[in-house]
C-alpha cells in the first residue's frame, strides 16, 4: 500500500471537490455564530435533528467576503443583516472551497431572504397554534385592568432609548399623574432575549401584589430582531402572567406573537405611556361625572325636601290658624255661657248656705233649750257625765229663760 504525504492527500481532496463542485449550490442551514473581521463575515453553519432540542448532526464554516457582502447589500438591502444573524435559518448559495492548509470552507455568493422570512413566519404560525390549543392566546387579555394604573413593572434594556422616552412621557404628562415604574432589565434583542425576558417576567409574577401591570418595551430595530418575541416559551410565560401585560415593541406594521398574547398591544413605548395616561384620565373623568351626578342628585333631593318643608310649613300655618279659630270660638262660647253658669253656681251656693243656716239654727243650743232641755256647765265647760261632778263643784244649769247655780252635795249615783 503506497504512503502519501498530508499535502498530497489534501491536494487530492481539493481536486476531487473542485471537479465535483464546479458551480455554486444552494444549501439550508442555521447560523450558529457570526464573526466580522475587516469587512468579511465568518459564519458557523449547523444543522440539527428533526426536534427542536436535537443535537447537531452537521457543521461547517462559511465566509462572506467583503466584495460579495457589498454586492449582496446592493441587491437585498438592509434585510441582509437581518438574514445573516445568529439563530436564523437561511438558504445560501455557496461555493465549496478546500485549501490544503485551512481545510473546507463554504464561500457564500448569494442569500435567499424570502426563505428566512418564510421560515420565521412558519414558526410564528406554529407558535400561535400551540398557544391557541393550550388556551393561552386570550388568557392575559381576559384579566381585568385596574381602575388606575400607576405601579408599572417595566421589562426592557436599561439603556434603551425607548425606555427613556417612556419615562419622560409619563413624567411630563399634562395632568400631573404620578407613576411608579420599576425596571426589570432584560435584553430585547439577540440570543439572550428569550431567557432574560422570561426571567424578568417570572420575577415580576412573584411580586404581583406590588404592581398594577407589566410593560415590555423595545425602541425599534431590525425587523428580524422581532423574531425573539415570537418564541413559544416566552409567549407562554407572558400569557400566564397574573398581571395585565402591555407591549410597546416599536414597530408600526409588524405584530409579534407576544403582542397577540398581551392584554393590550401598542406600537411604541410612548404609545404605552399615552395609554397609561389616557386610562387614568378616563378614571378621573368617570369620577368627575359621578361627582356631578351626585351633586345633581343631592340638589334634586334638597329641592324635594324644601318643597316638603314648605308644604309642612303651610300646613302648620293653616292648621294653627284653624286651631286658633276653634279656640276663639270655644272661648267665645264659654264667655257667652259664663254669666248663666255663674248665676247657676251662685243660686246653688245660696241654696246650700240657706240649708246650712237652717241646720245650724236647728242645732243651736238655744233652740235645744227652747224645746225643754237644759245645759249643765262646770267651770264654763259642758258637763256630759254625772260621774264627772264631785261634791263641792259649783254647776251652772242653763234653761230657756235663765241660769241656775247649784253645788254638788254628794257624788252621783249609778242608776
């Protein structure tokens, strides 16, 4: 068996590949990593198994030379940077290049942006269907909004311009409403977007009693950067939040799956701020309308009571006058009948005095003496019992026509 040098083997492999891959060919793969150097792009391409969590079954390195990159930018536009991004599934036209020292490398000569966007849309639709089957698509939207939204948990990047606009918009609201916004910092683009936002939302959910709602903000960016907000696990976490979720991801035309599961989806962070201000203004207007309603009801009630009081006052006035007339009539009647009553009373009194005088005359001692009786006195006092007189007592006996004086000689005898 002949022995070959390493260089001979590598040269042989290069010739074989050059003969069999004389023209470019289209491949599909996932970009695992992107590096830039001197205007060139260096890509690590991988292919995974059929499942989402399958291991890598193929891997290769690819390069987009600066001249090809500039040419593709002219034909595809700024979408090229969105396509050649970590985590994207891509369809690339590559030329197989093999170097004796540097090994196999795929030189990218063209890219199919429509394929990448199509794959992302397919994944997006699959995510929506899964959420609908799990009953999560409308779950957060069914939560009631508090009457006042003031304590807001904000999930965004700390240095994001959209977050600064959001805070300034709230602070400068013309109604003087106060808002308490607490930042839960998380990446809003790149590979760590999903994990960091999920962690932030889980932290907020554990402190649900401290907030009225949650806002996920992002101040604009590339279209394909929104794909991170279509991730299934992120949307499941957001849908299961115990607080209403507001989104302001910064795109006027694109709608992410996170927007679909949110309670209220708005276009920009400042739109979220406007929504909070208008929501609280609506509450204040309702209070003002209720206050006006209560004031009108109170005025109406007072008018009714005043009418009732006036009616009672009139009834009391006319009732008092009726009572006075009745009293005057009674007094007049009494005054008219008083002389006759007095005469009747005087006649009765005169009759009574006459009968009393007759009785007194009949009972007077002098009248008794005239009927043949006598009255015996001792020391000016009437003597009623014979035993009360003792020998020697001087007694006066009064008769009809005079007085007899006698002395007691002996004690009275018992009959």
